[in-house]
C-alpha cells in the first residue's frame, strides 16, 4: 500500500491483550523477528505531550487509543518535558503473566500540564509495557539485544474521552 497504512481485513481493529503486546510484539521486536508490517510504529512517546505526538501514524485501533514502540520512560516518578510532565501512578503497576510465567510488567503514567507538583491533570494516560529480561533467551555477550531488553517498550496511549467526529 502506498499510503503506509498496513493492509488488513476490512473492519479490523487492533486490540491486543497485555500478554499479546509483550509476547507477540515486544519480544519479536527486541529479537529482530518479523512483525506484521507497520502495525505498531516506533516513536519517542516521551519527547512531547501526548496531544503533540504523531498519533496518525497508528491507524488501526479504537478512536481514542494508540500503540507505539518507544524507549522507556525514566525510572523516576516524574518525567518532565516542555509544557508538562508524565507522572507514574503508584497503583498502576502490575506483572503480566502468560502460560504461568511473568513475561513482563506494565506501569501507568498520567500526563499533567504545567510544572510538578502543581500541574493540571489532563485526559491523557500511557500504559508502558516492558519485557521481563528472564523471558528473552539471549547471550550475555549480545549487548545490542541486552540494550533493547532494557530500553524498548510498547506504549498504549489513551485519551480518556472520545475524540470529536471529524
């Protein structure tokens, strides 16, 4: 397709489970295995506020939900960017299991406008999916893959209200 939109069946919407994101998409991306063409684009989610991200690159999901591969957020509770900050929800972290094994973890971040700690909460939320390093079979000498395990995540971005009709 010349438009860059992946070719999928009519009516298809991308709505994977948490373990699908880790096992099928993130693990394959880390290991350099083939993925369905451009289903999940790669951007730097934490480079700007969610409303300034190129959300149009992901075109297969629900109207208020987008998926991207990205580098992980900082391990700090707050990630400051121009015009706002992402703050980790302390209650929004959980392990992801598949076939009885912990294959990854998810954490939730909310976006605030302004400066911490006095920012204004927006309607934007990010769920960040990381892989459990023990789930990826990799040689300790393979530093490139080790770096991907440490830094690559899948982000599910939510706008907690419906988008207006075009």
